[in-house]
């Protein structure tokens, strides 16, 4: 494990140093043994070795480690294990995840990466019940990330709150047609009215940040959203996001055509109970139906 981590560390040093800077010092033997005693099982050797090098990531505003996921220190690993145990007691294992899945990374929206204590494999626990195995060991997972970075098959923007994001087909198509630049990191909604304020949105791993003429005016944690509707305004679909009463922004409207809407849609799609097909249908029908509540 230490060999592959050394290789990955070298790639991160050159291409994503902000991730390395966010990593905590390693856990000591007492802390590791305390977690093992709490869960009643030993940690897989490769994951155990890793946490003695780096005990998760700082919980300050930092980029994640991989995609939307941030590595949790052992105290949060224990808290998450305890929460999942409670969910299994209340709803049964079929509604959560198997009892030997230990969460070690989370995305802030309810999804987690877990190490399976018996087999050592890495699986994704998804709150909308689409769990999947992603690597046969923690070491293999790190090796896959190393290969992704080494081959240049990734995006990384530390300001977004995301970690290493593997490129998808759309990214490759965009590179071929237009090249990759910084213009897609944020999107300004221009107006025909010269006096109108230009609105900018940034979608990070933890929240939506709102700007007026480049001045930040607020932020909206994903967990604060209580209702999402798709509406049409002058024929252009908008995503309308309702927030709890008392919030500075009780509703915000974001054009569905913003260039980085994939990040917006990615997080909306992780809301528990989200109906992907209904959302697509709503987007297709807004011009004639005016307004469709798609979640909440």
C-alpha cells in the first residue's frame, strides 16, 4: 500500500497539491485500535496502513479527495458507522447498506465510500439505493486514482470543492470541439438591461455559492433545499430551488442552460427520493406546462 501511495502522492504533488495540503497527519495506534474495538472488527490492512499515514482530511473548506468525496478522520468514521447501525436497526439492512461496510469518505449529500471489512473491497453506498462495488481493495482504489491522474483523464479545480474528477465522454467531446479553459468554472447570467446585476453561480461539493458582479452575496448548502421545481420564463427553463423560511435566499432560479449545469444536476440528482425520469420530462415540457414541481 505504501508503494502505491508514494506514487499517487508524487502525482498529487505535481497536479493537485491542494489535496495533499488538506490531509491530516496519521492516526496513532491507540486511535486505530479504539475504532476497531468500537466496531468489533479489525480494519483491512491496506486501509489501516493508510490511516496511519493520513487520518482523513481537514474538515475546513478544502477540495475533496476523489470526485465528490472527502476522506473522513477516524472520529467521523466512527460517527458514520454508528448512524448507519441506527438506520439498520430502524429500517433494516436492505434500506441502508450491509453491516460490514465501514464508511471512510462522504460527499455531504448522504452518499459514502465504504471499505468492506471482511473482503477489503471498496463500494459506494448511495442514498437512492444504487450501491456499487468500485474496487477490490483500498490499495486498488488508490491505484485506479493514480492511473487516472497519470493518464490525464481527470479534471481538478480546488475552488470547486471537488477532488480528482474522472473525465466523462462529454469532457472529451468538449476538448475536441472547443478545448478546455477557465471560462466554464463559473457562469454569468447576462441581461439585455445594461443596469442589471450580473449573477454568477458556483457549484461546489458542499454548496451553491451566489455572486453579484463578482461579489459573493451568500451560499446555499445542498442540505437546505426543501423543494425543486422546473419553470419556464420567457420560454427558457429555469431550475427553481426553494430554501427554508428565514434563509436569506428563500428561492433562487438558475437557468438550465448554464455551462456547468452538470455539477448542479449531479447534486440535485442525489436528493433522496429524486425521480430522474420525472426531472427530464419536466425539462422537456416546461414551455407548455409552465411549472412542474419535481422534488419536495
